[in-house]
C-alpha cells in the first residue's frame, strides 16, 4: 500500500440545510444510515445532532431554558453540580474577565467581612483583568489591599503554584481511583466531580500546609534570602546588557588564538662552556641548538561549547510597557491607572469617531457614485429617447413625402389625359369644320 498517498479531491463540508433535512427525515421514520447516505452527511455527526436536538426538546417539555444548557461551551448550569454562587462565577470562555473578577471580590467581601478598619491582603498577578479601575475602587472602599507579583515570578512567589497544585493533583488522582473502585462499572461524570475534588481539597488545604505555603515563598515570616543565586540561572540565557550607540557598531572578528597568546620563553638550553679567562667576557655565538617552550592556552569546556545565549533584541518603535510589583490600592498607582483608563477611553472614542467619519465618507462616496451613475443613466436614457424621436420623426417625414409624391404623380397622370382629350376634341372640331357640313351624311 502506498504510504504517501494524497487525496486528489477534497470534498466540501455538508451544509446546515442537509443536516436539518436529514434530521427531519430521521424523525419521519427513515433510518439513520440511510438518511446520512441520502443527504451526504456524516453518520456520527448526524447522530450527535439528533441527540442534541432530542435533549433540547426534552428540556423544553420540562420547562427548562435551553440557554442554560450545554451548547458548544464549557458552562454546566445545573443544581446537581454547582451552587448558586458557583453558577454566577461560570464564564463561557473559561477565562477570567473584568466582570468576573468583580464577582470574585464580592464573594471575598461576603465571606471575610473586610473593611477599611480591618483590611485584608490579596496577592495576585499583573493581569489586566485584575487591574481594572472598577476593581481597584471597590477594593479600596472595602479594605482590600491589592498587591501584585513582579513579572515572571509566580512560579516562586505564588503559594498555590509552589506548594498546592502538585500535591492537589496527586491526591485528586488517588481520590478518583478510590471512587472508581467504590463504583465498579460506572464512569465519573461532571456531577461526580465536586465530591471527588472535595476529598482532595480537604486533604490539601490544611492549616499546616497553608502556613508552609507562605513560609516557602518568603512572604510570612518575611525572608528576603529565601532564594539563592541558582534560582536566577534560568534568566541567564535572556540577560541583555544595555545597548549603546557604540555597541551597535560592527565589531571586527578577533584574530587567531595563536596570535593572541604571547610567546613565553621558559628556558634556554645550550652547550656553551664557561670561559676560564679572567678578562672581559664576550658572548660568542655557538652552533649549539636552543629550545623555546611556548605555554599552551588554557581552554575550558565553556570555550569549546559556550552556553546558549539569546540574540540581541531588535529595538522596535513601539516600546513594550515594563511592569513591576505594584500596590494597586495606593493613591499614586490608583491615580495612574485612572489616568490610563481615561486616556484609553478617550483614544477609544477617538478611534470610534474616526471610524464613524470614515464610514460616513465612504457612505457619501457611495451615494455620490450611485447618484452620478443614475445621472449618467438618465442622460443616456434622454439621449436614446431623443434619437428615437428623431428616427420616428424622420420616418413620419419620409412616409408623408412619399404619399405627397404619389398624389402628385396621380395628378400628373390625370392632367395629361385631360389635355390629350382636349386636343383630340379640338382636332375633331377643326376637322369637322373643314371637311363636314351640316346635313352631310358620312357613310
């Protein structure tokens, strides 16, 4: 069998009308496979859609709202799984949003009874959903101190990341295995998830573990020396020195190592014999050989294969905003975020106004184009009408002139006959006057 086979033709996906017709055919009594073959749809997809349609119909018969059911999303709205508070924290995309974080703050306020007189500390990331102006104002009014981590440090400073998730996952796996053993032949569903998670949660979120979380991260008791230099080795790859104008110039490649290492003469051996004379010593050349020893360069494994290093970043025109650890509820940061929010809203309005103006200009251009097109069509129509009128007039003139010419010809023929008759009668008269007399008989 050929392994590198490529399909010569890619069939288009069936339309929604085909699926709807197939579902109606199955509801009318046609078999599932036959309906899939007749309408050209996939058997598995048709079965899934029929099942979804049946569940919707059953929900409508029970009086449930179809909007709250699972419909191509990650929302499970059912009282068998979630409580009322948990249902309010569900989101269709599965990600945190600004509106959802406000609900989280309301939930914290309800269960902690915090106030400006008895504040609480909330440590979180620098994500934009947490740093909205509405959340900061609400937290400041209700005694919540919002402190953010420095960028790219949550794996070492976030207590949940450091000491919670790993044991929680392992204990959840144990709890799930125990549940499967206790319920043979039954599959765990979303309705059983809360009970299984509860077992792992109670064994992980204990007072001892919570105290250990804050101790390992150095948050409390405060320990600035909790991290060693080895914890920063991962950042060595992307460390960049400050780029100056002199460093941007191209550097010439270094010469060979042999040219860089100086020649060091360690010893000189010769067969010179010392002179026994007491006079002045003169250095006389000899033919004895001399040996020059050169010290080899010291080469390390790092010289042979250096550590990987990220290339120099290209300086872009739009410089990325640097973020640091911030105390969001303090006045300077709050005022700064408020100013940024106002500027962002103003820019957003300007962009919308520009877009609206652009749309209006395009609409005016389109209307002008259509108006000009109509004018051209009207002019063309008028021109065609004028030509048609001219043709009709010419045709009528031609027909009138032809009728007049026929009438003239008839008159001309009638005049000629009359003149001929008059001439003949005159000749008869003259002839009768000259040749015949009254009383004569002509045989």
